[in-house]
């Protein structure tokens, strides 16, 4: 059974062309219906008058003055750091020690993890995020809690057991098992979680070394072997965020050419490998990203908050590796994709440590929707409204606040309209979030 949604429509007509293929239909119709497997997908979209005439008797919801846009894709967010957001600290390493590690220890408790997962998923959806690649903790309870909650809400979500077998408080390290050391046991647990959750409905698994310094060689090697055995499973970690972190990683893995190369040396760079931050890179690192197909999750609110540095867009594009946007809550300061896009604009403008550029509103929007989906290997699945895409979308109100109403009413172009939303928008703009319901 088909359902129609009438409003203004925003989408990318040709993902191979990227941000430049953005389209806007002032009075549009989005047609949604089940695919062969019963998942709600986009069946067609176009202008209201042309398309609606072909579907007499169609049930239509009409949202005048609203914009239907693809649900946002958050490429890197920490579910157990929801309570850590906005914690004051003197840079990354003290922030981990004083706030993040103590909070993450609480996720060994299934009730604590379940309550936090419900809040987290609700907060993502309330902000218009319909796909997320998320960290959990080193406790299987936290992974099970988050998957269960996402499944209940039909949300597309990827997460995995955090691998850390050294250099963290004992309560956060992966435990040893019967007859197994901690490294081996953490990989046995990861594989069991892959088999339980990966590919169940809209859920996906990510092999998740926290970052190289908190894993032994044995754990990283085992993670790489697991990634080779399950090539359609994701990999997620952090790299080159902060200069102290890089110096530490270099002393722990002196045999690798660079911090990033450590991951390649353990078999952890390939398609569907997502590295948060990727700030302090040289061109050899960038070339390694490109040649392996690994991608960057740019986390601008986090990088500005912790003073980590500025992602070099010019360098990334010169060498040509994939990337998209991420909130990185709780180092990041907001779940809102609008705040993240604005922070990415600031990062792009920074012209003292990089050459600096003005990202267009279309580019910013692309990086948080179809571009992020492409980086995750989910192009044609989410992040867009082209026929065949899962019907994940947001209904945006461009007049959600008095200032937004005043500003967007004066927009003389699509770029001006989108930029007003990026600069002035937040969760108040997101009137509804619709996720594709499996029947
Ligand atoms: Zn992170």
C-alpha cells in the first residue's frame, strides 16, 4: 500500500555527482511503499501536480510550508557518553580520565545501559538522526541494550563491543574468559555479537577498537583477523585527534610509519572502516585512507570543544579520501545535525593552520546525509530520497523560531534557505522524524 507525503522536497539527484546534484521541489510529493522484503522505501518523488495525477485515490499527508529532507546520518557518536556532554576538561586525555571512563563503567549494569539506550535513541530521532554509527562500552550488556532499543524503534544503527585491554581503569578493560586471555575473550565476544545482531533487520555490527593506545598488539591483530573474516561488518576507531594522543601512540607502536599506519599494519583499514577525527595527517596518511577505502568521521563540535585541531578539507580533497560528518557526543557538544554542520563550516573557514575554504550549504548538508551514507557504504540505502532508499526522512519547519521565520522568508535562493537553517537551526526545526518501518 502506497502512502504520499506532500511538502517541499530536498534530495540529491545523482550521488555520483555529490553535493552539486542537490534538488529542491517547492510543492512536491514523496511516495512511500513496501519493497519485496516489506521494508518501507521511497517509490517515487516529484512535483505534486505531475505525480499526484498518476495516483488517484492516494492517501496523502499534507504538510504545507514544511520541507521533507533525508534523515541525517551521524558517522560517529558515543552512546555511553550522553551524560558526559558538556563536561569541562583540559583537553582529550584528562577529559577521558576524569569524566568518560568513570561514566562508561556504569554500563556493565544492564538496567543502567537499557535506560541510557532508550534516552539516546530517542534523542537521535528527536534531532532528525535516523542512521548512526555508535560506540558502546567494553561490556556486552551495553551493546545488547543499544541494539535492542534501535530494533524496537526500527532505526538503522551500527555499534559494537569496545575493545580495550590496556591503559584504562580495570573496570573498563575487556575481561579474561574461561581459558582465554582478555584479548582473545574480547574477540570471542565480538564474534558472538556479530552473529547475534549483524544484518538483523536494519542493524549492523562494527568491530570497535577504542583507539590503538588502549589495545595490545594481540587484540589489534585479532580484530584485524575478525575484520577479514567478516568483510561486510564495519570497523570504527579514532585516529590523529590530538597531538598528545599521537605522541603516545607513536611510542607504543614505533614500528609503524605513523599513528594511522598502525591500523593498516593490523589489518584494520579497508572499506567500511570509519576513523573519527583524522586531523593531524600528512599526505602519506591521506593516500593510505584513499588506497584502503577507509573514511573519516569529521567531528567538528568535538574538535572545537576539546581544542584538538581542524580537519583539513583541502588536503582531504586534494588526495581524495571519503568523509562525512559526526556529532561525537560526548566530546561533541550537540546531537543536532544543524550544530554539527555549522561547526564544520567554522572548521572549513579556519585559514591559519589550513588553507581555509567556505563550504557551501549544499556540501554541508551532503556530508551529513547522502555523503555520509556513501562513506559508510550505504549509498542508495539511506541518506537520500531517491527511489529505492529506505524511507527515513525528517519534516523540517523553516519557520520554527521567530528569527528563522524572518530569515527564511527572505531567502532568495536554495543556498540562502539552507544556510539559514544551518546557522539558526536546532531540534526545534525537526517537526517529525519518520523511519522506514519493516512490516
Ligand atoms: Zn569519539
